[in-house]
C-alpha cells in the first residue's frame, strides 16, 4: 500500500463542473433518492451483482471514466477498493452526482464530476483513461449516439484500456420473446413517463464498441440472459506490412 502522500487526487477547483443541458435531456433528478429502492423492488440484488461482477479485476485501473454514473454506488465501491484510481464521472443529473459525491466520502478527492448531456459531450483532448464504465446507461441512447460516443471515447483511452458494460438484453428464444422483450419495453415506458427519456429500444452497443475499436473479452449473464455484464478491451492493431522500397 502506498502512503497517503503518494495517492493522487484532484484539486478543489477541478472537483465538479457542468453546463446547461438540452430541453430533451432525460431528467433523472427526481429519481435520485428513490432509484436504488426502485431497482431493489424490481430486480432485487441482480442489477447490483451485474455492476459489481468485474469490480475485483479493476484494482490496476489508474484513471477511470464513468458515464451515466447515476447515484454512484459502483463508483464509490471502486474508489474504496482501489486507492490509486482517479475517476471522472459524467451524468446529466446533478442530483445523481450529488448522491455519488456524498457516497464517495473521503475518497471524493479522487473524484471529478461533470454535469453534461453525453450525446453532445466532447472529451478533453488531454484525457487518457485506462478504464471506461457504463452501467445501464447505453440503453438511454440510440444506436447512432452510442456509435458517436464510442468513437470519441476510444480516442481518450490508453492502448490497454478496458470498457466495462452492464446492460439489459433480449436473448434469443422463447424467454427473450415472451419475457425479456416485454420487461424491457415496460422499463422504457416507465422511464419515458418518469424522466422524459425518448429512447424506446435497446441500442446495438456491441456493434458500436466493435466499430470503434473494442472487442469483447469477458461476459457474464443473469436472469436467463436478461442482464449482461461485459468487459471489452481495445483491439490490438495488426502490424502493418512494411512495403519494400523499390530497388533502383
Ligand atoms: C438508468 S440510470 C443508470 C445509473 C447507474 N449507472 C446505474 O447503474 O444505476 C441512467 C443514468 O444515465 C443518465 N443519463 C441518461 N441519459 C443521459 C444523457 N443523455 N447524458 C448524460 N447522462 C444521461 C441519467 O441521469 C442516469 O443517472
């Protein structure tokens, strides 16, 4: 373990910032205090298990980007578990991010929060993340927006970066058709009413991550495939063939 003096942290002027949101940005503020209870009543411990599935493998992360972080239960746990990691958390909901800062406790010095609509957010050109996390956030975006986001994100990652995803899924077969699909569409309708979310179907985030340059490395599922946790890594660049210089 390193001494506190060697633990990196953000300065007070860097801790939290934001900018005006769009009119059509979903409004999760009013759910911030009840979100974890809604989750517990609908899916019991499963969403939490899904989020934390790969947490023990993240102790080597040094600079993480958590998108659509919500009330920060995962991020607070990552800060507790890994005393070297600095985290940038971006979300459109100030109330959710307040919950995260509160939850982080003394670790808040290694956390920077930003209130932003991620559909039009541009990453700082100097950013360099070795971990990206999206838990139950990509489903708030259309496939086009996930493509655009993934293309921006990869430019701000290190060659060995991982992207940890938790998501709902509709598996093939009768369970998918008769149970998972209606459950997902009910969730979309509920969040549409509660937050104004306009998206109504799961995006093809796998295609987006793959097109941006990530490949799936690990996956776990729960509830017969309704919940998925994944680790994506950056694709290794194939060595370019050296062209022989024409002999004179
Ligand atoms: C369903 S919640 C998931 C929160 C958390 N990651 C979790 O695992 O519980 C979706 C989160 O994404 C945020 N969000 C949704 N659309 C967004 C957007 N366009 N830009 C930024 N944040 C957004 C919401 O404010 C909310 O905190």
